[in-house]
């Protein structure tokens, strides 16, 4: 069974939580630091561009970032 960790964010005034594997959260934290953004700002950016569930969109975004580096 996979281990998921939840984090909560407020996006456009609505509270939501995202459950991801720890490796994805580590990649997310690195992306936040590299872009000099807050976690909420990055989640909001990804949320505004998504057409899939937020957790899926976040995983795909992180994989695309890894492929570009």
C-alpha cells in the first residue's frame, strides 16, 4: 500500500487538501524554492491550468519539470 501525505491549501478562497507521495512533496518543495514562490502560489498556478484532478495535475506538472531539467 502506498503512503500518502496530505497538505491543505486555500485556493481562490476555498480550502482544499492534496494527498501525494512523499517523493512528490519533496519535488514540490524543491520547485517552490527554485521558483522563489509560496506553496500556495504554485498550487494556485497549477490549479488554474488543470483539466484533471488537482493531485494528478500536480504529479504531471512535477514530472514535466523534472523532464525539463
